[in-house]
């Protein structure tokens, strides 16, 4: 089966060229629904504060599984992004901020084991759950020894995957920080207090959630659609300017007489929080 790696911009030369790789076809039984039923299991209550929801990067090249997992994880309350090949998956995992990666091993472009090894070198605290058709004992041992925190073989139970995700996030949360810092802004996630350059900033609930979402994705350009979905919890309405209005509120409250708020407009796209224009 031929796979074409998605072309990306602003990456290294090996990410900009088209790469083709022959790989063995992984056969799933004729009835995809038998192994991955569309009826979702009873899920836990979604995270009440969308801006504080854990973010997961799904690196998987089978579109059917990607769609199924995104729906299942989002129904559980997680923020989910997907990469369809190893090159894009590695780039996004290293350059963006995620709370967990769910990684297939049999990927076009960069093999999953190489991606896993790179993540362990650069981001050793980022939990990675391997989700793959390779079920031999040797494969499981190799994946866990390479740095995966868990290993699940396809076909799998969605309920089991969700339980493993929750378990690993609980472990990570016990050692993670309770504050976010960027561009002179400090946010305490427990007390919900915000400071800029040592001065307290009073924010409304929605302003706080928006700021947390921007800080969790600091340095990234976020579209209005992404922000609207994550903070307000509904899909893009072309008639609303609520994102622009609340970004304006945040800018005014975070600005200082000699320093504007570090929230930058990216024309025709959205916003970015970080240092520099």
C-alpha cells in the first residue's frame, strides 16, 4: 500500500519533500464496526473547564481509526489533534505543547519507533501510549524499553484505551506544575490567579479560560475556530466575533504602560501568544 506523506511548511528539508514508502497492509477484520463500534461506551463526565482539558496528539495514518479515536477522546473531554504520518507527528510533538501522545508504530515517513526515541530524548516527561498492530512480546518489550508508558495492540477496546489514557494522565499530573508562565505572565491553575510582571490581574471566568488556552499553546498560531471550539465549546459561527472581543478584553487587562499584551494577531488566521511580533 502506498502512502504519501503530507507536505508541511516551515519545517526541515526532509519534511518539505514528498516521501513514499511501501509498507505491509495491516488487515482488520471485515467488520470494522465489530472491533471499533461506533456506539460509544459510557464515558466519564467531560472536563467542565475546556481550557484546562488535557490535550492529546494522535499520530496514526489510518483515517478510520483517526476519526473513531478523535470522537471517542473528544467525547471524554480531551482536546485532540491528529497527524497522519511520522514526519508530521514528530514535528508537532516536539514543537507544540501536548499532555500526551498516542502513537502508531507503522507509520509512513518516519517510523513510529524513531519518533518515540526522539521524543524520549527531547521531551522525556511527555507520556506516550503506543497503539499498534504489532502484538508480539518482542514488539511490546521494545516499545516499552524505548520509552512508551503503555502499549495497546489493535484491535482494541475504546473503553480500555480511555482508561489507560486517564491513568497515565493522573500519573503525569502528580508530578506536573500547577502554574503556567510565558512572556512575563504567570497563571496559577489551582488558585486561578494571574500576574503580569508581578502585578495581579483580575480576569473573568471566560477571560481566564481563554488565557490558559493561549498559554498552553504558546508560540502557536491558533485560528478563531480552534479558540471558539476549545473555550466556548461550539463550532465556528461566521456571524460571531466573540473571540475577537475577548482577545481585546485580555489585551487591555494584560497591557502595561510600557509593554503591550503579548497576544499577536496573525492576519486572516487568528492569534498567537508569545514573545516578539
